[in-house]
């Protein structure tokens, strides 16, 4: 199961890299090892930007199945190592969350620090990642509609 999830994550990174290639000059992906800083680094008009990219193939499916809003899963802690991970471990400027809705992939771009501050000061449900991951993390599950004022950019990929 872990291999499948890694491939899904790499799909999100590839999709976002392709989007950035439209107008960014120098693009680097993170090293292929344990590396929490960012997934993609790109230059635009002489300024360097970093992106943490997440891909969610099931958000809309679960919303329909459980008759609830579309929730994001934003990881913040590795329970195996008892340390920060995901949005808390990243130092990226932006947090990009890509949702697949029946083949239509949409990227929601957030300022990572503003999103993190919002999540830490709100009362969103915290869940493990047993269902869609490798059962070693905790993450907030805010409904997408609660984050609309934090979305910097929305892109259909």
C-alpha cells in the first residue's frame, strides 16, 4: 500500500511541476530521500519559491460515500517517530493540495504558514492515516469550504 501512495504523491508533484513550467524558469524537485523541507523549488522573476505538494485521489469519493463535505487531510505528525511531519516539518512557502474529482484534478494553493496558523488555532478533527496511508501519522481534516478564504490560487490541471 505504501508504494501506491508514494506513486500518487509523485503524480501530484509531477502535475504541479508541469504547471510551474508554464512560467517559472529554474525548477528543482526535492532529493529522492527523506527530505521534509519542500517538494519543488522554482524561480519566477528572480525570486525563489518552494512548494509542498499533496495529492488526494479519494477526497470527493469519501465525501459522496459518507454524504459529507470534501475534507482535506493535512498531515502534521509522524506517530512512529513522534516528530513533526507534513505541514509542520516543511519549510515551503506554499502548500499545494491537489484533489481529483472524477478525473478533473484541481490544485488549491495556500500560503503554508497562514494555513498552518489557521489549522493550529481551529478545532478541526484530527485523524490517523490508516485508511489512505501507512498508519503512521496524524493530520487535521478541515472541510475544503472552510478554507476558501485562505486559497491563494485555484488551478485546474
